[in-house]
């Protein structure tokens, strides 16, 4: 710091001021002594005071010279001499701005503290909302589980109620109890004989079903055929020039009681040959890939039979109104087909071949044949 002081100081200006002041002092003293010895009077004052006046004026000139030189060479001196008031006003303004800045800073700190507190409170509320969300999700999951259990219980109750009702019902409505076909141009005696055979078929089916339901062997049950409907049906069949079918259906649901009486509804319509005997009813290509497939041969054949049912329904075969079935496949024949399919390793075509002529009224009787 001492090195900076020595190098940064304007020694020339200082020595010049000192030298100038000394010269002016000597000059002033010499002029004052000269005027004092000569007894010269200025402005009408005494010579002694004239000498003092000259000395004072010399000191004033020295001060004026020093100030002039300092003002010329130093901005700080000029500012101190001529701009002090302005500088003081600027200092006041700066101090005022500083105070306002400090007040603003303090206010901002207060607001920042309040914001931090609000932020912490918001964080707490957010955490609380997250906890509430987790609780709501947990309650939702519990409600969904409870709803699932209630649905399962409801389905079970429906199943039990349906089973209970089915156990108490001896015959359900629209149950197919028998059917037969009448060729065109049959005589009245042939038609009557065919209807009597249908009545006997219905009676045997009713006795068999109700005996199985009641676990008792019944010999006879009252079965009512509407005589007026039967008479009109005979006239229609005798005069028909096309093959006709007649179906006997149970009129309503019948329960096991002492006053059981079965009313039979007869339906008729045109019977058309849909699948001749020996012809394929439905065919499906099958690629054996048991190594990569989890489907069993039994499941494959079940799917095949469902597709077969949809096919014959779309071709016009009438289903059983109560069960919506179109026929049955003997269980032994089905499992024989399953065993054959299990032994097949090459691609095959699964065929459902009609074992007899299949007409509109059905039933569909087929055998399963595998074709390479």
C-alpha cells in the first residue's frame, strides 16, 4: 500500500504549490516591507495597516492560487468546493433509496417467509390429499371386491333359484315331446294313424320325464289334445301337396301336483330335405400342433359341434324350442372321435356326415369322420 501511495501521489503538484506559496509569501513580505518603509498609504489608511493589508492580500492570493491550481488538476477538489451541496443532496437521495430498498427487502423477506409457510402448508395438504387418494383407492378396491362377491352370490342365488324352480317343474313350456312327418297325397286314414302314433310317442315321453322327476313309476297322466285343432290339422295334411311336419309341444310349465293335466300344442310346417344321407353337413380343416397348443382334442371337437349347430340352424333346421338343440351325439361315439383325433399327427379335415336324411324338423344325426 505504501508503494502505491508513493507512486500515485502527484508530487509535482505538491512541490509546485509549496514553491509557489513560498515565492508569494516572500514577494508579499517584500512588498509589504517596502510600502511600510516608504510610509505609503493605500485607500487612505495608515502605512502600518497598509503593510498588514498587503500581507493579508498576499495570503489571500496564496490561498486563491492554491485553490485554483487544485481545482484545475483535481476533480475531487472541484467537487468539494463547488458541488458539495449537490453531492450532499445525492447522498440524501441515495440514502433514501437505500432505506426504501431495505424496507422493500424486508417486506420481500416477510412475503418470502409467508410464501414458504404457505408452500409448506400446501405440501402438507398435498401429502394429505395423496393419503386421501390412497385411502379412496383402497376403499374403491374393497368396494369392487365386495361388489364382485355380491355378484357371485347373486349369480349363485339365481342358479339355486333356477335349480329349485326346475326341480319343482315337471315339464317346461314349449318342450318338444314328439314329432313326425307326413308325405304329400296321404289318405285320411294314414294321416289319422300317423297322428295317433304321435300321440302315443308324446304320452310315453311325458310319462318318462315325469317319472324321472318324481322318482315314481306312473302308468297314466291326463294329456289333452285340442280336438278342433286336430280336426283342422287332419284336413290340412290330407289336402297338402308337399311334405309336412307336425311337432307336439307342452303348452306351459307344469308342476308336480295331484291335478296335473298336460295340454299339448301342435305345430306344423313344410318339411324340406336339407342334408341327404351320406352327405357332409359340416367340414373343418384341422392342423395338429399339440406341442405349441394347450387345446385338447375334446375341446376341439366341442368347438366343432358348436360350429356345426350354428351351420345347421343357418341352413334352416328347426331347433328344440325349449333347449335350442338340433340333435344329440352318442357319448361313446364322441369319445371314440376324441381318441382318433389324439392319434392323428397329420393335417386332417373333420367331417360331420349325415347318417340319414335330415329335413327341416330335424333331428340332426351325424357321424364324425376324419379325412386326410
